[in-house]
C-alpha cells in the first residue's frame, strides 16, 4: 500500500469536484474570481466532501500556505485553552490579503466556552482572517456562529455517481471486480465515499476486489457482510450481525444508513415509502425504548417483511 486512495484521488480543482447543485458551484466560482470568501459553515454527512471542498476553495483562491491554520474540533477544540493558539495566529500579519482558519468537525467544539470565544474572534479579526468550519451536525453550533457564517450544505452524491466514482478508481488501479460485489461495498458505506474508498483499497488483493464471502468477518466492516447477507435473503443472520456490532452511539447513524439505502429494503416506490415509515417509527421509538438494541432489531424485522 504505497498511498491511500482516498488521498490519491481526492479532487484538487472545482472541475474535479462532483457538484450536486449548480448554484453552489456558481457561488464557489464567484468567490474564486473575487479572490475572497466570507466566514463559511460547510455542513453535510460524513465523507461527502466538505473538507475537500474547503481545501479546493482555499487553494483556488491562492491563500499562502503560511496563512492557513488547520485544526480538528473534536481533538483540539474541546478546551478553552485552545483559543489562545487561534488568537496568536490571528494577531500576526498575513502574507497575503487574509488568513484562513479551517476547523474540521466544528460541531464538537465546546458550546459553553470555545464556541462563544470563537464567535468573538470571527468578529474581532474579520478584516484579516476568514473562518471555514465543517460539521456533520450544524444544530450543535450556537446561533451566534451561524449568524456570522454563510451556510453551505454539501449534498450527498447520488447512488449512481457514487458507484461510478468507485468503479473509476478500481479501473485506474487495475483492480478486477464484479459489479454485484462492488454494489455490496457501495451499499455498506453509502453515502460516505471516503469510507467506501478505504474499504475498497483494503479489500483489493492481487489485482482483484475480494468477494465478502471469502473474507473473515473479523477483518471486514460488519456492514459489508450484513449487506451481503440481506442480498442473499439471509435476513435473520444479517439482523443478528448488525445488532451484535452496532455501538449504542452509532444507533442514530444506523437509522440514517437505512434511509440512505432504501433500495436494500424495497425495489418499488411504494415499498420504499413503507420503508421510510418504518424507519421513522424506529427513530421515534429510539428515545422511548430502554434497550436500543431491541428497537434496532425490531426495525430491521419490519423492514425485511415489506410486501411489494
């Protein structure tokens, strides 16, 4: 493994980036043409390209590398002492027109101390510093940060484009694959493209994409095995595998995954409508049922009994 595919094939320009909204592309192009940006809050599901878009924008505008400070909100931004590092960076004179502070996972910043302090920095140094924040859950950021930033929601790539991007990478790497096998990997990770690409790289052995049936469950993402079991009609085994591996803090993410992959539960629009209602009921019961594993199991049982 010489290089991570997720980095090797990360889009470098706005032409390489997969856009789901023409208006958003036009907005980014306008910022690039003007060589300036406001404070920006990029939101969207994990792996949809928020950080990639932020780096493309910073690069295309031509911000000097010494004028960019990158940070991870989940690691560095939980304690108020971290703000001192930002203040030192903001106070020095930029090499170019302005500096950029890029904060990934900003929704993990402490809302009682760090976020209020960050709000003040965004206002105090607005002439010479721009803040670009990425997050999965924008509702976890205080209203004051929202009001000082331009919101920019990054939509997930549709299932067909997602599959095409993965297939293109495999072909570029000279990896042979069966379409049904690729579909299993895609369904297991969708809409997290980053995770899917990592899974594909780890599962490509001797120029061939490994069939999940040939790989030990212990060395593979359980969702890949789970999807394979569902596709084979081994519903009870798939359900038990999911319930045995999903952590309590992943339950809400699991319901979202069910919703993002409606085709796994039903093929017709009518059947997928039923699936949405059952997933909705599962989420509603999530906060009411003491044992979340039982609730997940019950939801999967209902999904696998949809009649089309």
